[in-house]
C-alpha cells in the first residue's frame, strides 16, 4: 500500500536487544552465572600433588565417595543427629525442600558437571552442611577440647586436620546453602557467620556479615581483608612485631631500597616497609595455597595473599634469610628453616602462575 512503512526490525537490532535483555538480571544473580567453586589449579597440582586432596573429610561433590574418607561419613550422620537434637523445632522437610529448590543454582556454582542424581546431590548437601553447622556449634558451645576429644575418639583425627580440610578450595559448598540449613535447624543465636568465624579462630571478629560470602574459605579470606584493620600488620596471622635491620646475602637487594625492614612499627626518620608476622605451622602452606588460588580464580576478592607470597618469595632465598626474619619477629613457629624457605619458594611460583 502506498505510504506504508516497513516495520520489519533489523536482525542486528533484534540480536542486540536480546543480548541486553539476557544481561538484565546479572546484577542480583551474577554469582550464579559462572562457576564459583573450582578444582585446584593445574600448576598447583604439579607443584604440590598433595595440596588438592583432603586428609580426612570430604565436603561437597569433588571428593564425595572417596573410599579413603569413608570413616568420616559415619561421623557426619552422628553430627547431623546431634544438630537435630539441639532443637525440637527443627525441620528436616524444610531442609530438603530448600535444597531441592536451590539445586540448579547450587550445581551451577561448581566448575564441572556433577555425576550425582538429584537425590544424591540433596542428601550430600544435607549431611555435609549439617556436619559443618554442628561442628561450628560444638566448637562454640562445648569448646574445642570437647570437640578435639570427639574427633579423636570417633575418627582418630584432630580438630586442626578437620579445619584444614574444610578450608580446601576443592572442599567447599555454597555458603547460602549452609544458611538455608541453619535457618531450618531453628537455631537463632548467634548467626551462622559468627559461629563459622569463631571456628576458624579469627582473632578479630568481623563487625557484621560480609555482603557476599561464597563459601567457608571465602569467609576466612574476607575476615583477613587488611582494609578491616587500622594497621594491617595486626591481622590474625600476624602480631606486627618490630624487626631489626639485619641483612644477609639473600636480603641484600633491600640494601639498595630506601627503607629498613621491620614489622608493625613505623620509623619516623626514614621510610619503612611493614611486613605482618606469620606463624609457621604444619597447616600454613596449605592455608596460604588455598587463599592464593581463591584470589587467582576470583580477582574481585583482592590479591593480598598473592602479593604477600610474591614479596616473601622475593626476599627469602636461603635458610639464613628465614632465620633473620625469625629474629626480626616476622616469622616464628615450629616449622624448620629449610622447610619454610622451600614453602615460600613454592608459594612464590604459584602466585606468579596465572
């Protein structure tokens, strides 16, 4: 017809509009749009094959069903029973319904297809999640001595080993699922994130729940964010002790820089470098590895531990360097100097590989 207008939409316009529409919901639900929980990076597996495998307990799907971890499955059932006994108002039906409602979202958090059917997935999340909640509650209410005895009596393991397993990057479940389970346990005080940070032995309790918590390892990382502290050298992994100005061949590069090395104390007459103190324990390497990998996988959380590993790996070249840092109060603990030097070299290589 004369004077009519062709209203057929340009295909490119239609395509762009469709893509904009698809992106419209990315703000509130962006955490579910790409995987959150990953396997350990390949270069870490090559660097330290033992870093990827939990010692006594599996949490989540990546190590679920591992025969070597089967003993703890019985303890998970016992702890789940103990959790239900804490409140007559708990609701197992509500827990199951909630996990089913969030199953698709929860599966999307993992970086690979999970070979579990729906019932297996829900059952795993119920027992693993309730185990963690009861672990936190037992630590908080009955104390670490009682919990230590129970773990040793029932599974011949220690609280430190279980805590380290719970902080492995491959051994995580979504924190929002833990909060769902906690809600239906009908235990109201304190909040779950407070129980969790208490269990993690974070010395400086967070003033409030972080806006977004991916999982337990991420909660620990958030608790150690140096922006939370007036003096970052006073974080829970450090004491900010004063260090001297001694040097060694491995530290000689610092002689050319306009600062003296010392931790937690600022000299007024010259610029200074502050280095937080670190306790060198059996779990230190694994803990730092997992925090570094979390930063490499999720750059938005910050790069504090990656930078720390890069700095310390650049400073420490020999066991003599470790000894100097011990005398300075920057490093302390029972780890041998040669083991500590090797650890920092390894962490340095991991931090550089992205």
